């Protein structure tokens, strides 16, 4: 029999607690608190109470290293978790590289990505708190799909503001959400102050995650029976995603190897943090100092590679607390590249801090090099990846090529955050040479950051 | 911990041989041979040589009970096999039925269905025989997607005639195939005699599997470097699919239960045969006489429930040998219902014989009752099924309801042949009450069967 290529866990191996990186991160760096946008003082939990249930607010500020996963959440996780870890031997052979490439396949979830890991948890805690409806934003539609499913499971209504560029590119995503009973509205919409303001200035706006977040928050803040749910960036979201990395650790043990480098794509940062943080803890503790972490992002929205580390709003309208993060400015509207889930102006604060402190590397790729890697992955492993995940594949492929050129072995762990079944238009554009090579203009950074409040950053 | 809901196999549990039902079927019934369309005599293997490699022709007529799976085919199977078996406890709870519903999830393959099980094998044997290109038909696109991927893996060109109704409903399926390098042509086309003949009579023809098969066969017959590849109906196709049932048997053993009824959907019959035949062998041998087998099909194309058991062509133009099967007549063009993979005028001869001899039951459903079951499945289990697979779900749901009404426990094994990610237009139509309740008109049967050659049937 050939080398083993799949590493499955049993039901019993499903993690029963989420890993909170904050205690270990605080041991090596100084995490900054979110600030109240009016007072510029650290926020108190009550500011978040109109948007989130208490359980999630407590997770957002928790300093406990482990947080138990509630039984009803585990019961739903078992619909598809643990997810498989594969070794991509056919990709390795095509690259003729002395690399072992493992990928954790989160595209096996019913919604097609890692997003249900937190959607299920958020829906559960909100239901427990007596909430009737959740409002949210979605870019590519992965998050909206996951929350729609989660709300159906926990008998909540779901209102999704979908970035208009994706709404028009991806009608199948809209229908998927509607199949689970969600209401899907293209953003910017004329149903909120935030949306109307954008439309007045830019009637043809294709939208952005930042705008959609503003709309979803506005609705939640104005309606006592409605809470807001976010798909990335915040601490509790990253926390819930750590089931990915906790499973992957056990699976890498099965494989008898430890990764030299852990690669993922970053929009807000949740899928990559979910994979990376359980491994990162060892690095922060000095146990695995040489393990590398590589965050990949689109050249059209290069927050980690060209953004500034600064306090900024999480949304376009400036409704959220100020977060300490790499940002291109909350007014920045990225070009409508196909990786809609990576079109976000900022990044998770903890992940930003890890990059700033040198624990994590970052690299940006243009669309055509990303889809070239995606096609190679499909042609060798059979799986057509989501455009977002294809950034991580590009990173892994480049790592393998570097290993070949250096004549050294390398173990690469890759986060495959989702499948591309709803992204075929992007592949059609790639195959027919219709993908523009959009790159970020440094001038955009300067312009939008002038709008940032003047807050000193450590 | 709750009841176990997932039953995974390890790499070592992957079947290493396919199960051939013909020896056992011959023990209880009299399988009829395919006939030469000219002489009406049993065909000899040389008639098939222009279309298929020798290895597959030998499998088509084999009387061996087991046929070894070649190593290179196993290596590719390992990209996604063994597939998971789940118990649908949330669906059971919603139905408040004393039933245990298990489903074998073939939608976890890279192409999204069971089809790669035979596509990989067919591509391998053709490559070994020195073939340069494969031509084929596809209805919903599941089969074309699988063969496109298989051809890429084994370095073959792939030419797909896609039923025009699906070509227009499902552009994402076309792009998926093109991503793997296939050439996709809407059928009927003006590139073949068979296509031109149809277009001359029906310029607006939405096509059918039968027409697309004619076109693909014509091209293969006319080009020495091109073979034909078929996605269902023939014996070697059903043979390759038995990995589904062989795995499911081991998984049901893990669960500690045996099915009372095995349910699947039938177009040509390959996915259902693949699941059912390993269990059926026990019934044919008298070991499990009470195990029931339920084949489900669309009311718009009710071959098993309203067709006649007769010799008929496998394609519309009459290029294939005559097959003994349930048929609506090879000239029948089903209404363009969304379950494109079930729009076929005939059925696999072995499966037809099992129905005729009473070993297998059959039932037909209309579109809305099928999608109602699909939505219930999505709302409880999270998975949005393919419209074809939704027929099987309807069957399983009805079995569970019958068990509840009878006040008896029932173990139901359901074949989930594929996911519905490429079928969202169908869900949009269902959610917006745009699905016509198309039913078969008995007059169509009479009319089209008058064209059949007069051949006595046993």
C-alpha cells in the first residue's frame, strides 16, 4: 500500500474545549484593548451588550486558556466534524519537491467552509439568551451560508447583508442562504442609514465587508430582539475556530510529523487563526521556536503586508469600537476581486499583533498566480478550492518550490478553508484571461488613514 | 456522549475488489443478453471494441463474483474514499419516527457525487489501452464533471455532450468541467449526424441523455483514437460503483445494525446498484429474504413504475445494442425536470430484472414532494442534496413515516449520491413555487414503444 494520505479522527477525538490564545499571547506581547470610539478609553462589556449575548462578550475578554464547548454545539459539530486531514502526495509529485504537504479540509462542512464552527456557537449562545433574530454581513457568501444554517438549527431568524459585488456574482450563494430560510439583502442597501449614506455618495457602489458590517450592526442596535453576529476578526470568532487546529494537531501526530510551516489565507483572520493558534502556542512558549507561520492575502487588499498597525474601526460607518490592528483604513473599498471573503480593510487584533511582533509572516498574491495554484491543486488532488483558500495553496506551493530550490525537506500544513463550488464564475474568468491583476495603490492607504482618529499605538 | 452518528473507515478498509452481481443474479433469474440491432442475435465482444477497451468489455460479460481493483485506481479512490456513513438523528427526530436513518454520503467526492467511482476506473483502463480521448454524455453534469477530473488524472482528453437543458440551467457545471480541461458541447449539437437529425426535427430541443449518448457514441465510432465512456446503465459501470455498498456494509456493522430497507434514486441505476447490490446478494442467496430494496424515480420519467420491460436501444438514434430493460421508449424525451441525472428513458438491465422479478420495489415522486424532503434534510442535517438524491430522501422519509404509522422500528439505509451545490436554481424555483408538477403521459409510452423492434422478452 502507498503512503497513507488521509488521517481521520473518530467522534471521540472531537475537541471538547476551544483554545484561547490570549494568556500565551499576553506572555510575550502587550495586547491592546478595544477603545470606545467616543471616549477613546478601553471599552467596558456593557457597550457590546446591545449586539452580543453575555456569554460571547465574556469569551471576548476571557483570560482562561480553555473554554468548554457546550454539548448542543458539539452535537451539531458532529454533523461533519472531525474534518479530514489529507497529505497531498499528488501535488507534491507534480511540484517535484522534497516537501510533505498536508491540508486540513474544512470544505467538507455542509456550508462548504470553516465558517459553521463559529456560526453554530454564536447561534447557540444567542438562542440561550432569548434573542429572536441575528443580523450579519457576508462577503463571498461563505459566512452568510454558515449562519443561515446555524440559525435554522437553533430556530432563529437570519438577516444577511451581502456585499453587492458577491450578490451579483454569486446568485447560488443567495439561494443557498434562502434555502435555510434567511433573508438576504444586497449591501449597500437603502434600508439603513449607513447604506443610504454610501449610496448617496456612490450610487454604483459594489459594497465591501466594512459597509455590510455597518448595516448589520445598525439593525441590531436599533432592534432589541436582534443581535449582531460577525464571521471573523473578533476574539470569540477566532476562539471557536480553534477546533480546526486542535484536530490537525492530533492528525499530524498520526502522520508522525510536525509542520515546519503552517499556511493559511487571511481576510479577517479566523480560519487561519483557527488552524494556526494551537500550533502557535508552542512557539509563544518557546517549545517550537523554529515553526513558521505564513499568512496569505490578496494583493488587491494587502492589509498585513501594506497596511498600518493602528487603531481603526471594524466597519465603514464607524459604529464599532476602535480595534488595534493592521488596516488599510475603514474607508477603503477593495476592488471586487473574486476572493470576496478576503476583501476586508482590517485584521483580527491578535493576529495583527503576532505579525507585528514577528511570530507570523505575511505575503500577498495577485489573482492570476492564485488561480494558477488553484488549478494545479484541482488537477492533482481533484478539489476545486474557494478563491480565498487558493491564496493559502499558492503559499504552500511556493514553500514547496523554495524547499526544492534549497534542496531541503519541508513539512507544510495548509488550511483549505473551503471548496469553490459557488465560485465557478471566477474560474471561468481565469480560464478565459479575464482576471485583472488588481494591486493596491499606496496612495489609497494614505488617503483613507487620514480619517483615522489620532490614537497612539504601542 | 450522544449516540454515535458517523461511521468512518480507515484507508485499510477501502475495498480492493468490485462485487459482480451477475453470478448470483443468474442463480435466481435468467439475465437476457444484449442483442445486435441488425441481426437481433446476442452481441459478440468485437461489436463493442470500437467503443470500449478490452478490459471493460470483459467486465461487461464477466461471471466472476469479484474483480480486483487496479492499484492506480485505488490510489485515486484514496483522494476521498472511504466515504462517511452518517446516522441522520436530527432528521429522525424531526419525523418523530421510530426509525434509524443512515445515509452513505457520496457527495464528499471532489466532483460532488458517486460518479468518480467508475470515471476513474474507465479512464485508467482506456489509458492503459492507448486511447487518446474519451467522449461522453452528461445530464445534470455530475457524470461529465467526474469524467473530466478522471481524464485529467490519467492524461486523456475529454469531450462532453451536455444535455442542453442542463447546459443552460447549470453554467457552473460547464465551468467545473472546463477547469479540468474538458471540452463541453451542448446537445443536440450540429457536429454529429445524430444531433443534426434531432435539430432538423426539433430546432428547440432541450436534449436528453439518449440524444447525448448518440452523439458521444458517433464521435467515438468515427475516431480510432477516441473511445466512448458511459456514466450509468451498463454492467461495468454498476460494477465499479459497488465500492459504495461494500463500504456501507462494514459501516453498518460498526453501527451494529442491518438495514430493513435500502433506498436510492435511479436514473440509469448505477448509484443505487452500487449501494444496493452488496446487500442484494444476501437476499438472492436467501440469507436476508426480508430485506427490502426501494428504487425511487421522477414522475416525469417513471421508467421502472410505468415503463415496459422490453428490448430497447440505450440511445435515441439507435446506435447501441438492444438492451433488455424497463424503458419508456428510446424516442422519449422527458420534460426538463431539475433532476437531470434521472432523465433517461431506460434502466440498467440487471436492475430492471431485479424489479421485474420482485426483488426490488420502485416508486415515482413529483418534483415538489421531492424538494420538500430535500429542504427537510437540509434543515435538519445541514446538507443541501442534489435533486436526484432528493428522490432517495423522499423515499427514506416516507419509509420512516410508514414506520411511525405502523408503530414499528425500521432501519433505513439511504444512498446520498451527491450534493446540490450546482443545483441552486432548482431550489430557487422550488422556494418560489415555480416547479411544475410534471407527470408522465401514458400516451407517450404507447407512441414511442411502437418504434421498438419486435423482440420476444422472456
